[in-house]
């Protein structure tokens, strides 16, 4: 029997996290099995995954009814449910976190998507969630919007672990990396420890191609060089962005500023590949895993993608390959008139909305169940 490809990814230095969480997975032992047998070393959650878990099943109905009878509102019930799930997940991952000295074994919990453009609100909710969950291997997910940068800087300064989510473009990634270093620098200036402050910067990949590919398809209908170029770039943008982001990451780690912080115990803000389930059925179901395998990175994938990789993945260190080709892809997009900055702005706005909709839907579902329990 061949080696489990997921375990081979873990041995290559890439962390494999599960991009889903439900109480059923926790109580059935499914998550424990993924950790022990497949090398899963972290879990991410978001409003969409919680909507599928809570509103899409009856697994939480008894807990909702009990909390409703205690007089809790729908918002209070939601937070109680997710905090319990996050704590249980953190505890399952805690042995790994301890064994690796805090370098892996994290679970992520997101602030309300309605706070994506509210620095102060994000900061207040992030602090509240951090204190309520009360686990060292928690990452608070903060959208990497312009308004989120100040919250990221302050949270890192306070020693709160941060998963910066909804990143699509290189300029914003660099700004996020600077915010992380700013927070660490402020800790250093106050003599505060940095060894256990953790952060990841989460690039959402498949969504980039979902937006750019139709633009390329339209341009590919033209005759001549532009049409041929557009056709050749289909499905290449997201992976090119990820490879260039890795280049920026390498540059940051070689700069004097980071090196001085690292000498005092600071750890790098790892790149995390998110939205790695393939959206276009004409692409490989492992497209956003195979191309981006490299040490000191994270790939958080839905269960379907993990299952597919276990079945037919072919691990090899490909992340550092093809950088010049990736730079050329981004340059050619500009030649074709595709403004990546405009694309990333649209993706960011759309990403916030994609999380806000399931969050609101989930709150309505909890309210209906709450009312029914009191009837």
C-alpha cells in the first residue's frame, strides 16, 4: 500500500488544515481520525461552514432549545454554540500544539463579517472571542481589509493570534505582513514575549480564477496575439499570485526588521492557501493543492479535497518552481488590460458579502429554532 499522500505533505513541511467544522465531527471521532491518520494539524471555520453545520442539520437543536429556555437571544446562542465547538477542537489539537511548541495545531474563529470595515468593532469582538474561548491555540480570523490592518496590528501587539483572511492581492498581503511586524515591534518595544504569537495570511485562490477566467474567455475570442495570450492564461492567475506572494514572503524574512524580531523569538506569519476546493469542473480537483506544496505554508481544504488528495495526490515541492513564469502571467494580464488591483477589490467586497449572507441566514435559522423551542 502506498504512503498516504496527506501524510507525505505533512512530512514535507506543509501543514494541512481542515476547512470545515461541525459538532458531529467532534463527537463521532471523525476529526480525531483525520488528525491521527491523515496528519491534519489545524481547522478553520467561517460563517458559511457554521451555517452548513448548524442550520443544515439537527445536531444542534437540543442545545439551541436548552439555551433558548435559559433566555438567550439568537446571537447569544450562536456564540455559545461556536465557542463550545472551537474549544473542543482546540483541545483535540492541543497535544499537537504543545509537541510542536506552538508552531501548529490551531483552530480559527472569525469575527462577524459585518465588522469587515469597522476597525474598532473588529478589535472589540476579537478581544472578546479570544478571552471567551481562552485557548492558546486559537486564531482569530480578521478580514484583511484596509480597515482590518489597524486591528491586526493592535491584536498582535496584545499577543492575540490572528488569521488574516480574505486576501487576494500582493499589495494588500504586503500591507498585512507589515501590520504583523508592526504589532511585533510594539511588543518588543515594551519587552513583551513574542515566542507564542502566531499568525497566518490566508490567500483565497480559486475565487481569483473564478473572476478572472471569464474575462480571459471573452478576450480569447479576439483574433491575433491578444486572443492567443488570453487563452493561454486561463486558470493561471491564482497560482501565479500565490507563487509571487511566496516570493514576497521570502523577501520579508530576509529583511533586517524581521531578522531582528526573530532574534528575540518572533515567528514568521505563514502563508495559508485557502479556497482550495476547485470551482471549475474542467480543472483538476487538486489544482490548488498540487501546485503550491512548500515548507512553512498551510493549505486549508474542504473535506472533499482532503479525501481526493488521500486518494490520488502526488506530493512534490512545487511552490518554489516557476516563479518567472508566474511573474510573466501577472505581467501579461496587465498587457491584456486586466487590472488585478480592481479584480482584488471586487473579490474582497464579494468575499465579505459571501460570508455575511450565510451568517445572516444562520442567525435567522437559530431564531426560528429558538422561538419553536419556547412555543
